[in-house]
């Protein structure tokens, strides 16, 4: 009988976990979804990847971009206060 109760408890936990709301990601008051809307309307366009990071110190969302440029890892930087977005190329390598 003990196993039966453990199985029922396990099923109940699985079902309950599906009912939990996902936490909305915010950065200094701006949601990630709002940042993505601003980004798409900017020079970043619809090249957004899923990976995003909030820099609370600078008040910016950093959303990775699906753009190829040698030695670069571009991100769309959305300023929470000004609602302005631009590409930061994050390039590395030797300067000649």
C-alpha cells in the first residue's frame, strides 16, 4: 500500500507543477517581452535569439542576435529608460 501512495503523490506533484505560473523576467521595470518588441523595431530587426541577460547596473537588456560577423558575438542592447535599442557587436581579435 505504501508504494501506491507514493505513486499517487508523485502524479499529484507532476500535475501541480504544470499549474505553476512562470515568473515574468523583468529588468528595472521592463519585461523581456517589451525589450524584444523594442529590439525588433530597431536596427536589430527580427534576428533575436532566445538568450537574454539583464544588466541591472546599466539598466539594459542584452539579447543575443543571430547575425554572422567574423570574430564577433552580436547582441541587441535595449536601454530600459530611453527604450532605445542598438547592436553591440562584441568583437574580439587583433587590431591591425
